[in-house]
């Protein structure tokens, strides 16, 4: 372990508000959070306090904070309650000391992600390019292939690893998926002409039976390994877990109102979803929005336990306080929204949809070095690995390259297998995977850490809810349809960039618009 590097513990509860403020990632912008009056949620006599606002927002991630920001800007009163002891939701900075950071959650921003780009600009968070100079590496069959491409994940199309057994299949499947996705309306994918058919199969069964029916079994097996490398970091799931209709919607949503979504934009670095990073880390956006809202509007360590609707308004009960408003926005992952008690009960479709939207299984492993040594070898730090726990890597070093940071995604089956191992074995396997791609220097980092979103009480998985067959077609309309005074936000409810930070911001702004119209 390097002297002078400070590492956040691997739990939200240990990452205190004061620690958050002291990190270089947060800086002075987070100062107001030290005064969040969480303790005041409980009255001096021990009884629950009653607090009032026009709108109560449940969740202080990017969705909830974006909703509150728009409501406050419209001159309405708003209160945000958050179960964690921090803001940011699935964005979570990690302090590397001396003003340097990495991200344990959402990391990248790309073109057509207009809403998160605008929000970052508004709160003064600048962007810089993800390091993408040189060759990517593809570790397969115990050997490395080096190739020039715009991203590690982008190797699944276009300029692919030079493997003639799968190159033709890659081009065909990507073209098929792109073409099919163009007939999927992003605001109502369940109304697509072939929606029922597509939602009756998985991405795996489509590729296996329809996309590559005549490919030799050995070639198909190799290709399916690449498909897993794609789905594990993007969904935290395997191709067999993901509905084909949901996959096509995800592709269609990888754009904006004037730009058609494509498979390529979803997976690319250059000109794609991984093009930029944030100075100060992505969580800094949420920290600054929270600061602008003011500490009197924000309550941390305050989980929503019950939501009660009446003719006159809505009440949100937490452990030590009740919050009264005219409307409420629930901006937390669908499975967690399903754990809240509702009075009266939610309609059957809404109640059941949260039971059918489990979170993906995703971990991150990060190895920190004195410098990004792979750059001198002409490598981008982006890689694919068929073996070992890490499937995809990125260079997430500080912009001044004063440290080298390799980040690896561990998702789906790999993550479930990985989590069963002892900590020492996990570290050995993760570093060996990096060494397989980038050489023996990767075995000796200054520090190593891993972070599992499945273990986080108020997330229970990452990066997004995974929709299996039958969910989107049968239950899709209930995902964001208001129920009385209750409105739904969160990236899973977004029409564009669903599952990304941009989708979260879009969803919060959309829910705020619904609320303001009713107020």
C-alpha cells in the first residue's frame, strides 16, 4: 500500500459526510453538506418531526437532485430525503489523495448525452477526454491480440480483433441489431410491431438460433464469449438474462431526439458513451447540485419507509420524521421502490413491475500504479479478456497522469463466481488478469481495491435494472406512469440513455415537469 494514498472503505455507511467533504474529488463545493441537518429529523421529545413542502423527493441521486433542482427553480418548495449518508446514488467518487480521484460507480459521458452534459456545465464540472491513444488488447486463448479501435468494447463491431472465425459474425449481428432497433419507439418499446415476439426471447437465444444459425458450433461458442464480454459490464448480466426487446430498446435509446441510437454509440469510447470523464469525478456533479439546493432541503440517513396518499396530499414516513407534500417523486432503483409500503396499495401492474426489474450484478476492481506504464507500450489501457474475472478494462488515471489507474469491470456470472472467493484470491486473480493483458508490471500496484454494488444496501446492484423476457411487453407502461400523487424517476424510467447518468437526469427533469403541471 502506498504511503499518502487514502482509500475509502468498501461500504457507504463508512464513507461519512465529513470524509466526503475532505476528498480532493469533492473540494470546497461540498462544504454545505457538512451542515445537512440529519439529526434534526427527530424532534427533541423523540417523536417524529413533521416537515412540509410542495414536493417530496425520495432519493438524492442524479435523478432526484435534478428533479428537486427544477422544482426549486420554478419557485416551489421541495425536500429531498436520502437513505444513504451521501448524495450521488450510483455515482461514487474514490479519493486518491492530492486532489486526485477515481470513480467506483458511473464514470463516463458521451455525445448525445445532452442533459448530463448541460448539468455538468451548469454546476461548473469540466470534462476531459478518456485516454484513448494507441492500441487496445484482446486476451483470448492465453494470447494477446493488439488492434487499433475507438474503444475496448467497440471491438465487438467494425475494426474487431483480427480473428477470422468471428469477424463476419460480429458485423452481421451488429447490423441486424441496429436495423431492428430502429423500429422500436423509445417512449413505448412495447408497441413495436414485433414487440411480443422479441420480448419472448433473450439476446442469447436470438444470436444462437436466428442471427447465426449456420455458424459452426466452435465459432458460435467463441462469439458468445464476446457477447458476454459486452453484456456483463453494460447490464451486469449475461445474454441469457436479457430480453431481446429490452436490448433493442437499449440500443435505440443510445442517442437523442435528433440522433438515432446505435449499438456502436453505446459501446464506443471515441464518439461514444465513454468519450469523456469529469474533472473531480462524476459524483461532484451531484455534490454541487446538492450544495445549490441548500442544506435545509436535504435529509441524509433518511430512508423512505411508507408513502400514504390522501385527497389533500401525500405523506412520506421515515424512521424519525414524516414529510408532507402535495406530490412525491420516487427516484430510486425499482427494486428499492418496491420495498416501500404504499397506502393505498399500488395498482397490480406497478406493484409487479418492480418485482421483475432486478438490478444487475457488477463489481469494479481498480489497480493504482506510480504511472500509467501501459501508455509507454503504446496501449490505451482498454482491453477485453475472455479469461479471469475482469472482462473489460479502461485507463481511468488522473488527467495529469501523476498516477496510473487501471479499472476493470467484473459482471454477471464472473462477478457471482468472484464474490465467493476469499479476498486474497480475488486480488490475485484480478491482478493476474491485468497482467495477462498489460504485462507483469500489472502484478505490483501501489494499491488495489474492489467495490461491489450488490452489497450496497440502498442500491443492491448495478449498473441498471435488467429486464428479462415478458417484462417490457407486459409491464412496460407501468414503469413511469404516475400513480395518483406519486411520480417515478430514475435512469430505468428514461426514454434516452436508459441506464446512464444522462437517463437519470432526463428522468428527474421529466418527473419534475409532471409535478409542476399538477401544482
